[in-house]
C-alpha cells in the first residue's frame, strides 16, 4: 500500500495488452472514422472539412425515418425483453431452490454458445414457410396455406428479442439475488397485496438491474445487423443496414462514418433521456 | 387480565421433522412475553405461524378470541419486527413508516399525523427525509419498530431484533424497548436466544427446547425455580454436576462428591448449582446447608461479576463460585482453602 505511485514493471506489463487493444483496435479506428465523417472531396480533388455527410441524414427522409423506425423497435424490444425475462429472473432467484436455479441459468446461456448467426438461422427453420410452426399448423389442419412469418418485422423482433434477452436476465437476477426475502414478507405483513409488493418493493428494488439490462439490450438491438438483415428481409428498415450500404454498396465512407457516429450519439441520448425520465443514476446502475 | 393470544396444541411438521410440538400458551393483553430458546428450537417457526407466514400442521391460534386459521399475514392484527429489520432500502424513513398506512388508504394528512406522532415516540423527529441506509443500527431498529407499531397491531412480534447490534447498543435498546412497551401498552411477543434480553424485558418468559415449551414463568421464578434440567442449564449460569447415586439424604456426584440434600423423593441424575448459591465461610449456626471445603484454583476477575474456579477438597470436582460484592474476600488468593456452604434448596436436582 505504501508503494502507491511507484507502480512496478509487472503492473505495466500486465496492463500493456489491454492498452494496446484499446488504442489500436478501438480508439484509432474511431478517430479515423470521426475524421472521415467530416471529410469531403473538394473540386480540386483534395480533402476539405464538410458537414454534408451529417446533413444528408437530416435532408433525406428515408434516412431519418429508418432511424426512427430502428429506435422505436429497439425501445419496444427492450420493453418486451423486460416483460419476458422478469418473471424468469424472479422464478430462478426467488421461487426455486438454488440447486436447480444454477442449472437452469446455465441452460439460458446455451443460445450464446452457438453464436448469433446460428441462432438466427435456427429461427429461420422455425418460422419459415415450410418451417416447424407452419408445417405443424398445416398438418393439424388449422390453416390451409403457410402464414408469412419469416422476412417480416415479426420474425425480426423475435430474433432480436431472443439474442438480447439473456443480457436482460443476468443483471436482473443479480439484483434480485440480493433482495432479502424478509422485505417481501415485511410488505405483506404491513398489509400490501401481491401487486403492491411487486410494484412498490420488487420493481423499485431491482431498478438498477433493470436499467443496466435495458441499456445493454437497447444498444445491442439498435446496433445489430445480422438479425434484421436475415430475418427482416428487404421489407424491414434497420439503420445498421443503411450504414452497411454506405460502406459496401455505394462506397460512401464519409457518409457511412457520419451515420455511425449519429447512431452512437442519438442512441446514447435516448439512454440518457430514459435515465433522466425514470430518475435513475448511471453510477447506481449495476450496483 | 384479558387473554389476547391463545395457542392450543400448536404443531408444525416439516418433511420428516417436527419443528413445534404441541405447544399451548396464553399471552395477557399488554404483556411482554418472551420465547427463549437456543437456535433451532422452533421459536421462529412458532412466530411465523402466529404471523401467518407458515401454516400450522395442527392446533389453533386465537387472537382476541378469533381463530386465525387460513387468514393471510396481511389480514392478521399482528405485525413483525424482523431479525434483519427488513427496512425498504429504496424508501426514506417517512415512507417506510407510512407504507402500511398507505395500504389502508388513509387520507394523506392522517398518514402524516400518525407517522410524525410515531416517529416522535421513538425519538426520530427530524429524520423523516433520511434514507434508511444513512441511519445507525439503533436508529434503524427504531424505524422498524415504528413501522410496525404505527399499524396499531394487537400484538407486536419481535424476532431477535437486537441480534445484529453491538453489545453496548443492545444493552441500551433492551431498556428502551421495555420502556416503550410500558408506555404504549401494546402486547409484545419477543423471540430471543439471549437469556439476559428475555429476563430483563419480559413479564413472562417461555423457555423452548426442541419444539416444546419447558417452562412458562416470570423471569424471577424461571431463575429461582427452574422446572427442568434444560431450563436450569440454559437460563443463567450454573455449575452442572452429574450424579451417581442417592443414599437417604445424601447424593453423590460422578466425581465422588457427597452432599447432603434432604427432601428428594426421586433419584436425581443431575445437579445444578448457581455460582451465587455458594456461601463462603458460612456462620457456624447456619442451618439447612451442606458444608464442604474448596481450594481456590484461579480468580476470574470481572468487576462486579468476579468469580473463582475452585476444587472441592474431598472429590476434586471443579465449581465456579461468585465472590460477594464486598471487600471481605478481596485477599483471597490461589491455593487458599475456604469453607463453603450451600442451602439445600439451592441444590437443584433433576
């Protein structure tokens, strides 16, 4: 403890890979993107400072409509993820015994082991015209032609929900684990109904976990490319596809970079606003 | 006095194990009733049955003459102060105390009046806006008590609420709780494994062991006349000596210490003697006492609670003896031989 300032050589050696990783793979590419987002070609063919890439976003309706669509879906999926996972988290932490809980929590992780792409293709098998669901409904005679589920906003929502759900479960579970059962009993002892206990005790208590889960899911969904591209097909408007097109279809790197930064800034603003509106503090999140 | 709580043949069985066995007792209105027992004796199970968190396997609970079977905790006229206190961490002091009142849908002004009145009673005026996490242990204690008492319960159940406090604060809270109970007149049922808490605060104490009540009595009687060997050993300090035989008016311990103890109509197995029951150098004319000699082994100085460990000369049995509160035995030192006497009635045989 006395050697507070004089970090020794081992410390620097240990931190070096992390620093290199951060600088070379994260900081430098971002700086490069930031620069190119402000760079345009002058008439003489040289590089000049310009805001045109950013202006393009606001001037062209398709761009910002896509963004609004993407953000709305991301918010919706975040809320859905909360609704779907909260009972699961509550069940795993408060209802069943610890022994089974850890096994079931492990099962939850399985989709993560196979990777996003495989999971998404899995959903194609389930939702396709000749997929599991349609074939089943056809065979029992409930429908006479397949329902269009794949390549719709529905299939995209399912896919995004599925790949992001886990990131909501885990933080909620960790806050619920620290919830003393006697708090629930005390509320009930003081005359609170089940609903009141849920809204006044359990939800406020797990708010830090819900918030951090919400931030992760929202960011993951709004920045996802695979699920909207494969499950959403051509009909879905997803902003990351817009960015992809700028870089790889029209080769407009400047606009692609600008859109990337707009995505980062606007989605961060949405999170900031959501934190303000619900009275949460970022420092408390995840604690 | 009015019986506020009647318990008849209450039993609770868990899978393959009976936590509470056929317990019956009554609690008088306005009384301070303690249930004292070692951990795992079933006292918390008993408390949770009274509060309605667990269902009894058999027997009846009546509160103010009303059978409680099937009535959920939120509908019972009892409130609990939990061992962990269970204060709501996301609420401030006022919100914690007002929580139960809000559930009764009272008017805001009425809630405010009741809360500030209650906070004043537990000397927490001005703490309304404080977060419960900012309070000291004793203050949190009082918030928990205020939160329950503001509901005006018929009975307040306290589940070892002083357990988490340090010793000094616990001593202080013991007195404060007792005074608060006297002032409010609410019936308290207090669960503890600490015999001093039970003895100091209670009007009546039930000693519980292995799911049964061993004795229900006033603290003084419990201490003076323990009904069973368990009570004698659990309540207060005692020298425990196993007995080998009884021969007329004499009993002999396993060590071979022969004592006169007339008036026994059974063959006892164990003998309990309180450290303060020993009379050092008893007067020659004192009757009805067993006399013997001990050799001082060590002196265990502890202020007013000083004791000596001594060895009985004829048998080598080791006993703890309290030193009287006067200067007469200050010069006692290791290796001294002293004559000691014990009143027959203080030789508790079971």
